């Protein structure tokens, strides 16, 4: 079994429109960076939205959280690190670390949990087969 | 024929998340206020999204513009005035005026144009029947 | 001491711009609703941003989380309930419940933690005097 | 005098959070792409926000518009082309063309006008010296 965690890294430039009246990124916009992280993970490891959709599943978020350690400002670049947390439950769990590129300081950390719902709208208690296959391919079973 | 313009008014409180690093509403967020204006218009005059959708049409924007006259800040309330511009073309045209509630100053003005596309994705050159009926009911024909 | 929790309620209409490609409110936009809740709380109980700012403090978020129970859609209205969680720490903690107005179903729940930073940028370990006074006035000490 | 227009090109990946309930990029989000375009222009030609700010000027938008030609979807990448429009007025004018990367189709076009305001808040009728110098350096005078 693969002992190394699956991790994807992506750089995100802070947009001016993402800042707020005190000159830092508005807290709700970090969830855009987390989403960029999940996207990068999906591309790197073949777990894209479309792959899941073509297997008749969507994976809505049921839980998300963020701890803010240091503000990000306009002009700065965020490094988003997205780590896959292996679980036997019918869930996709990620942990995130965001770093400021200029000084490598960790500015935020968080996690998210997604569940499997069929494209017909049925909640899946068990792990879908396509996901089991993906995990096997990644050495996660 | 109705000579009075159809106008809807709606109040919108500026959200903190809508401000940017210089402490004023980010310019792109005024288009959210315009949308609140169209929504208020639709409710007042029975031209909601769902009404159109149930008549097998969606009405995507093809053109929008905004002139910024004075900045809106966090804590302020915008008054959005949405005026229907009658046209024989197969289009829905609105003009917008946004006022700051506290001093009644006009802070922005703009316009938008929407076209008719069937829910099957076909562009409509002629005005749909349901829209002709709506116009007649409003005394616009 | 006041045993009843301080709670503020505010209605928020879902904006079209807040939905995403699967037709429901994008998860990150619930934090806008939480902010509307804090705002309503501040207005009701005299704990506005400006009141704090005039007392030389800002209160940035250091932690936020949300559990998603049921999707909100365009056209729906959210009822945001914001409850003050009393703590001796130099923090402001809120809990949130969001309900769909049409059927009263709880659609999301969450919490947030804010700390006190002086307008000069210094983190405050102890509770600022103005906040102690506010708590006393609310019967929270 | 330089006859070739100054043009900057930047690629922008459509974010899931930027789509709306009919599965395409919400119209107001194209102004984020325009801003990415201005940013890319500033970097390429040395006309960044900070450069202007350090010369005691900010350049707020006074006018923006967009024509929508074809929808952009989640998963697609936009190519934003930002062209400097030379004018003797105390204004910065840009024109934008957005193309879908996959098929090179033009999906949107627009323009923006910015004015010069000193960091003390005074509107500038004449072109600031630093901007004249920048234009000279670019062969635009």
C-alpha cells in the first residue's frame, strides 16, 4: 500500500476583486483557493469532476472549514497544497495548506468533506465502484 | 398605449464582501445590483425568470455597461431603479440608475440587453408570443 | 446574568449570481450569508464594525466552518439565525443556522471565531474594555 | 511614434464558482477576466497599480462594458487580450477580447475607462507627469 500521501500543489495569484475594505483577501474567498486546490488534485491524479460525472456521480461538499493564520494581500501569490486523506467511508476528504509565496509563511489551513450522490440525486452510503478502482490504482486500498 | 415607463425600485445593502482594497464596492459587483434590479422588475411586473422558462425561453445577457459616478462604501445602502426600455426588436432592454440612500446622490448608471433563446438552445429572431402577450398586458404595444 | 442567548435573525434572498453550474448556491457563498447574520446581530445588539473600529479595534475572522445539509436554489430565501456564544476568551464566537424559508428546513449550520486586533495591528490577548462594557450591558458577565 | 498597439495576453481558467445555474460563467464575472487582463498589461508594460500608487495616483474605473458572444463553461480556459487605446485625455482606456482556448472562438469583447485621482482624493483633469513619462517610454507620444 502506498504510504506517501497524494498531494497536489497549485499557485494562485490574489485578485484585486478578492480583497476587502481592510485590504486583505476576504475570508470567504479562500474557499475559491481550496477549490483551485481540489481542481489541481483532480487533474494530477485523474479524479476530475467530469470523470466522476461520467461515472454517474457528483460529489457535493457537506463540510468545510478554514483557519486563518496571516492575511493575504493584493499582489501576493498563494501556494495551495491539497492533501488526500484516505478513509474507508464513502467520502472524499482533503486537507489544505495555503502558503504566501514571497516568504513561504503558512497563511491558512483547512479541510473539506464531499459525499457521493448519483446524478439522479440519490445519496450513496457505500463507496462507488469507480472510486474504489481509482483508489486501487493509486495504491490506497 | 401606456406612456409611463415601467420602473421598479429595490434597496440593496452593500455587503462587506463586495468592497475592495480601497474600501469601496468593487466595480464588477454593481452588476449584482443591476441583477437585483431586474429581479425586482420581474416580480413587480410578472416577468420572472421562471415565467419565461415555463414558456420555454431563457434570456441571456448579450450586452451590459456601467458608468461609475461616485463610490459606494460598506455600510451604505443602494437604491436601484430599473426602467424598461420598449423596443420592437426581440430583445429585453433595461436602464439602471443607482442612488446612495443616505444623500440621494446618483452613484452609477447603466444598461443591459437580453435576447431570447429557447430552452433547446435556439436563438429567436422574432419576439416570442408569451412576451408579446406580456407587453400587451402592460400597455406597451 | 442573562440566561437567554443573544440571537439575531435575518432573511437573505438567494442571488442568481450565487448559484453554480449544478443549480444550487455555491458552497463558498454561504459565508456571505453568515456575514449578513453577523451584520444583523451587530445592528440588533449594538456591536457594529464601526463601533469596534471607533474603539480602535478590528475583529478579523480566525476560524470559520460550515456543514451543508440541503442545497439552496435560485429563487429561494434563506433565514439566517446568528447566535452569540459567550466565552471568557478574547474572542467573538458565533453559531449560525440557515433555514430555507419555504419549508423551514435547516440547510446549513456553522460557526465563526473572531479575535481583537488594534487598528495599529497589535493582537489583543485580553478582552478590550469596550467589549467588556458591551457584555456587561447585555447581561453576559 | 510607435504604431503597433500595446497588447497583453493572459490565460484564465474558468472557476467552478464563477459559473451560474445555467452552467455558464455568470456575466458579471467576465469583469474579473478583464481585470486579469489589465493586470497582465500592467506587468508587461510596467504600469502596475503599485507604480501608479507610488506616484500618488489611483485609477478608478469610470466606465466599463461587455458584449457577450458565446458562453464560457466550467473546465474551459479563456484567453484575455488587452489592448491599450491611446488618448490625449487624462484617461486610461483598454479594449478587451476574450477567446475560448479550445476552439479560438471570440466569446466576449469590451472596454474600460479609468481616470486619475490623487491618493488624497483629488480628480486630475490633466494627465499626470508619471503617466506622460510612461507613454513617452512606450513611444506613444
